[in-house]
C-alpha cells in the first residue's frame, strides 16, 4: 500500500451473460437472451478492477493503477479519490503500448458495481487513443457523497469495484472515412450531446450549403458562423475526427462549459436562434424558417356560447408526449387533444363571462425538416428531481401525418426518418449518440463522438424504442438504459432537394483559403510539437556570460535567462561539443569542457563536475534532469591555450570548481568575476589571491570572504581552515568584499552582503491599475518596490506617480473593491500582495476624502429580494455609527424600485427571519451579511384593522437541525382578516411565481418557538387562516428542497447560452 494505493483486478471471461436470470422461462427468456446478446456484441472483453480506497480516500490528486489486460490490450486506470475539480469520483482509462506510433480506436464502458444490488449508472465513451491523447474517461463517475456513504453499497471493506468493458476497433493508423465515408467529432469532456446534433445538422446537405453561404464577418476573429463553416468543411474533407474547440470558443465558453452536460433540445434551439439572427440581412435570411419552422393555432372555443379565440404560434421543434403513448401517432393525437376548462378553471370569455370551453391546438403548416423531441424526462415533484422515462415508444421510418394536416396545407404529409438521437443512462449521468441516414439511400450509420460505424436499420430504429415494462422488470441493474430522445424527419417532396450532395465547389473560395492557411499553421505547429518530442533543450552558460550579466541575482543565472540550444535527444555529448565549437568559431572542440549543472536539494543551482563520457546521448541526461528545470544545463569552459593539454584534469571528490562574485559596498553592486579550480585540502586562504585578481583589487587589500549558501544564508568564511573543514564542495559560490570597518558600513543602505541579498529578495515589480477603470491599459504603470514597505510608503510612491495627495490615495488588492473593505493601513506591501489578483497587481483610486475618513466606513451586505425567487447581493459602505435608516437611504440609490419606492429592511440569519429593526437601530449591532430587504407592496402600506404581516421562510426537512434547514431569502406576506388557508397559499404562490404543479407538493408549516408544526395536506382550502394564529406563532415555513446544481454528468440549472 504505497502512493499508488492497493490495486487488484479480476479478469472475467464473459461480459453480460453472467447477469442472465436462468429462472426465466418462455417468452421472457427469449427476450432477455436477445437483449443480452445485443449488449454483449458491443464489447469484446471485460475486467473488474478493484480499487482499495481505505487509505487513499482523502488523497488529493490522481493515482495510477498497475497495468492490466482487457482482451489482447494493455490498459490502466487513473483515478481521483476526491474528484478532479469535481464533487464526484473521477476515473479515466489509459491505453498502454510500447510502440510510439500506435493509434487505438476503442469503445469502452465503465460501470460501478454495487454489492447491495442497487442499479448503477453505466458510463460509455468512444475514443481514439494516440500517443498524444492516451487517456479518456469520466470526471463525474459517482458522486462522492454516494460513494463514501456506507448505505449506498458502492464500497465493500473499503474496496470499489469497477466493471471495465472494451471493444477495440483498430490498433493502427486508419480513418473511418475509408470505411464509412464519414468521420466523427472529438468529445471535449461532456459534449456528446452537442456532437450528436452537429452531426445531424451537417448531414442535412441543404443546411450545410446554407451555412457555407453565410457571409464572413471580417475583422471579428473567430465568430460562430465562421467556426461552424470551418467545422463543416473539416467534417467534409478531413480524414480524421475533428475537434469542436474552435466552435465552443466562438460561443464564448470556458473549459467548465465543455465539461457540463446539457440538454440537446436546448442546445438545438439556442444554435438555430443564433444562426437565424446572424442570417438577417444576408442572402440566406429566412432559410432556418424554411427548413425548421412550422405553425399551429392555439384556440379556445366555448362550449355553450358562440365564442372562439385563436392565436397563431410558430414552432421549430415539437415536444412530444410519450408517457402512455404506444407510438408516434398516439403521441400526435395526445398533442392535439383539447383540454376542457370548467369548474374553477372556466374561461373568461369577453362579453360572456366565465364559460366552459375547450382549449387546444391544431396544426396549420409543418416544416420540411420536422424535429420531434420525445419527452423522456419529467419532474418528480415529490422527490424533487428529474427522472427518465424509458418506456417503449415506437416510431417508424416513414410516417404520414395527413390526419393532423389542415385542409389548406397542400404540402406532402409523408415524412422519412433520417435521424435518431439517442440518450443512454439516467438523468444523473448519461451519453448521447446519433443514428443518421445521411442520404436518400437506406444505409444507417452510428455517430458516437469520434467513432462512426455502419449499422442496420433495426439497430438504429427498433433498438431505441425503449423497453416495455415487462422486459424492464426482468433486466438486471446492468441493463441497457438507452432510448430515442430526438427524431428528425424530412418531408417526402423535399428529400431530393435537401439531400442534394454538397460538392467541394459549393464551398466558398474565401473559406477554403482561410482554412488552408489555418491548416498549414496547425500542421506546422504539430510538426514542431513532434520535433520537440524528439529534441531536448540544452541551456549553455559560459564564464563570459556570467561576467557580462549586470543583474544582481542569486545563484548563477536566472533559469529564464539561460540561452538554450535545441538538439536531437540522440545527439551525443561529443557531437554537441563539436557543434558548439563550429557554431561559435572555436577551431578545436577539445578546447571545450562541458560541466554538468544541477539543482541542489536546497533549491539552488550549481555547477558540479565535467562530463567525460562523450559517447552518452542527450536523452540519458534528459532523464537525469527530470526533477529539475525542464531542460539540460551545461557550464561551458573554453580554454585559451593553443596546445594540449587544454585543461587540468579534475578528480571527483578531490577537486572542486569555485565561482566568485564581488560585492561593491560603496556602489551597492554585486557581480560575477570568474571561477577557479581548487582541491578540498587547500586552505581557505588560497581563495584570497585568486579573488583579489578576479575582482581587480590590490594584492594587499584586506577582504572578507562569504559563502553564498542560499538567498537568506550568507556565511562568512573563517581563515585557518581547509575547504573540506568549511564544508565547501564543487560548484560553491564565494563572495568577496572589501573589509570596511563597521562604523563606515553604517552609512550604506545595505551595510552587509546579507542585507543586500535580503533587499534583492524583497524587491518586487508591482503593476498598478485604476480602480474605476481596471481595463484601461493606457493608465497602467509599474513601480519597483520593496515588500517590507509600509502602506504609507506605497501610497506615497503611487501619489507621486499620479500627482495626487498621498492621504487621498486608496489601494486595493482586486478590481472588485469599489465597495469592499479597505486594506488596513498597518499592512506591509508583502501582506497586501498576498491577496492581490492578478499576482503582483494592485489597484488605486484618487479619492476626494482622506484615507482616514474612508477608514471610518464599514461594509454592509444586503440581500435585496426582487420578487419570485430572485435576489441580488448589494454591498454598501456606511459610517460606523450608521443606522438602518441610513442603510435604507443608500440602498434606494443602488436598486431598482418599481412600485411604492418604500423599502422594508429585515434582519435574517441563514434564511431565518428574525425581525424588522427600527430606523434608529445601529448597523454595527447587526452581523455582516444578515440584512434582507424588499420593496413594500402597495397593499401593505396601510393595514386594515385585523390585517397583519407574517414572516415567510423556506426550509428543507432533510436537514438534521431545524435552524440549519432554512434557505433562500425570507419575506413578509399580508394576512387579511378574513383570509382562508387557500387565500394565503395562493398569495404566497403568486408572490413567488411558482407553478401550481410544483407548489402543490410543498408543505406548509407554522413556526412556533423556532420549531415547525406542519399543516396537513388534507386541510380544507376554505379553513379560516385565523384558526392557525395565536400562541407563539412566529411565521410560516415553506417546506421544499433547496435548489442546487446537479453533478455526475446530469443537467445543471445553468442553461446554455452563447456569449458572442
């Protein structure tokens, strides 16, 4: 049990057959066997990997398992016990090969095993493993809170079992283009939903042709139209899978966006809307509408009076109900089935009052490309989560929608199926792929990220109906949970037009030219990358470089200043020496001696010993230097002799090379002056004549010698000892200085070399930016300062630079400081910079008030309730003696008030509403971030007799302690004298703008003595609310789960948006 953790694995001989239930009989056995065969055919072999997390469960960073075999191929897992920047256990599979030019195209599935028999989410992916891209996997594999929960069943004696299944398609350089005519798209992490839709759109040639015709937006960088054009061009012409990073970058997405799973329907709508907007005013304006837009009529028709209301509405896709529907036709019938409005839900007909009515839709026109989104997911309000409906739902390769066409629609009602987008898994995590028919022909292909495979119609269609209830009951926890999620149909009369092939001549010349230039640049960079892998950088330093270096530094040279030469890793030291001699005009390579340069354990850089084995290739030194800087370093000694021997031989352990620096106390300068060879048995005094000569000092001048051990350790050397006794070794640096008396030294800024080094260490270059215009680079400036400077000195330097009084300069450590707490004036620059963002960057403001006046202010956080379930955080700076009335006055200038313009300020602690403070209540009595405010409603300005305001709070009964259960922003609600329970509920629902369906499962409780008393759901709506009042009732508590974003590969509350 070392850093790698304890790792075991067991090779299984079969994949899914072990999970079959032998007790089944008759049709059930036949169905189960057929399903198992379909799953088994997807993978060649499997292994169960067992990870011992007993000791590593708290380890940050990744851990590699030992290599293992799955079938004929070697793999290993790379896992993160506490997640890879995620709240989930992360695991990746890495392909291992000895060859350096391999390419392994494989599909793999990893499934956590549960020893309690609970259902586990399968994680499926396709990947082309190459020497540049060796691993792939799942950042959100299992939620950490579930994995380490003993009740979850994932860990058995601290061990985590993962079933790994693989199917390797190819193990050499090849292209799916050669086999299928098509290529795939790389998955950026969780972009399978995007890949499936992009492939579907690309394989509508009419759509592709329209995208190509979009005008280029010159001078705007990589725009969405250009990125989509480039992607389509590469899909049409490349031999290998294509990256979507340029496209997502054009969306304005960061890396986190590419690792967030989203809904393909939402992505489709945002993409089409964006393209439609960008096509306005161009030659292709209106083509999105022509392809995808249909129209239906929303109608309400009264039953007992002659009144009808109609409103037309466009659609670009249809959300088709599947629950309780056998097939696509039943779904359409359910879609247009009218709803009867009666009872409490009667329709207010103009001129007729409340009337019973039928409300529904009827189609007016259908689009040429009909996108049907199957409602596979539904909100479970009782469990407060979204669940997947995997019910069997049949659809057909050809459908006739004549039944739903209007009488005036003369277009063809026959549609052909050309796309089936499939979702595998559950709401908590899953995977998308697409089955497409890219031409008029009958051939179907499976597009699964970078993998493309020809498949049968039955696999593309029938296998994605979902599962019948009977079959789902017979399947094990490893069952395939895949079903169609989106269908793409094309109108029969438009098939030839839409699938008219796109030729290379249809691609605009400007696009080809620009992309060819980009491709050439990418190829150049790739070649450079490959060449770099065959090469190594060698840093070369000579004595002349050290002497000419005017910067005062520790060690020899800063590593960034070391000039580098790139050479092949196979080049020998002798060949390198000869090349260096030739490049620098040295007539004989033997006049060059190469010294190794190492990183010592105390993090200093020193020269060590000559490299004598000139037959050694560079790659052996490259391995040796892996723990140091990312390049080999040599000190190159050049002899000035004309005849051999050019150098004195160096004996390891006996001879040492010593470097000298001179500290000029009077001019406060430090510089390299040279080097020399000594023996460790030599006395320290042997340094003196060499040091004086190198420094150009008189031979009789009294000097001091110091060893530069490390930046903050400068040891004075004692005379009368040997180098060995002084623990001096090869590569050490000796500093020589004039031996001034102490009384003379005191007049210098740095009287001793140690203080000089401390000053160098504390020296820092700080960039200053204006606080009010942090992005205005024209007003940036830099100052060379000392980290020990007090705040006042830094402010003085800034004031002198910008021409403003020093006592009116405010400094900040972030651009978001306009209302944040000021930096204490007792801070040193080092303490200020510790919080700076970006590093070594500070912000300043020229204030009208003095810093002393400013420091009398304090920061107050106020949560301002904007209505519904929205609120904004407002930061205010108020005087320390400020009252709540002062806070209200300042808040009124910061927020938008739409009604009474009156603000109610409240004290709240973690969602629990305490009280309304009086106007003269001192703010310093309130804890930070505990003020809540709302605009007073019109009806609350003057309360009628018997009316009252009651606190309303949100709580979650799943929390262990009641006071910890509150969440959200509390508020007050008006309770009128004669209100019923139903009146109060309805007033709260409207205030929060919550749908009736969701609000119907919320529980109501009364808070009495800070504990809840739940009002039963069975309580009649007409119960007078006054019945619940009295006693120690403090307010109303609304019981519902707090809204949090989902992890584990599911959708998050954050929707899709394009930022460009």
